[in-house]
C-alpha cells in the first residue's frame, strides 16, 4: 500500500478536473475541456495502481485501464463514458477532416461522471476530498 503515491496521482487528477470545470463554466472550447477530462479520468484510474505499488500502465485508453482494476465497479453507461472520454485525448491535435468539437451537453455529462469517479475512488481508499483540494 502506498497512500502517498495515491494522493500524488489523485491530486493531479483533481487539478485536471478542476481546470475542466473552470473552462466549462467559462464556456470555453469543448475540445480543451475534453482533453482535461480525459487526463483527469486517466489519472484517477492510474492512482489505484500507485496505491498498490503496481507498475502504471502506459496507455491513454480509459477502458483498458479500468479493465485492469478490480476494486472499481462501473455501470454499463459509465463504461460508455470511458470510451467517450478516451476519444477526447488527441496525440495529434492538428486540424484534420475528422476533427470536431464535442457537444457541450456531452462534456457536461463527462464532467459530472469524472467528479463522481473521483469521489468513488477517494472513498474506496479512505481519502477525504478535502485532503486533495
């Protein structure tokens, strides 16, 4: 068990989440918000590996990460949110014919899901959200 490493990962995940929330409230570009949300979810999931002193997988695929974690149980719709958020991560963010901005309503759904996942994982590992804010 490595609570210190877990807290380091979950704090940075919270920073990414909070950035996305601030940008959403400012009606900023949804592609930038989506990227922050994908990063927040990725770090939330990877924090569980850090807690158990396991090697952190080098992937940005959120379902792939989730599939490696035993402690977290998500509803089918939440698993769909992982797939949606994975698409927000763009290694190549240059304009191309397939580049589009996510809908604001979709971003709000993923924003809410990200916070609920953050709460769930903190509760699972007995960490108060106040400790990471």
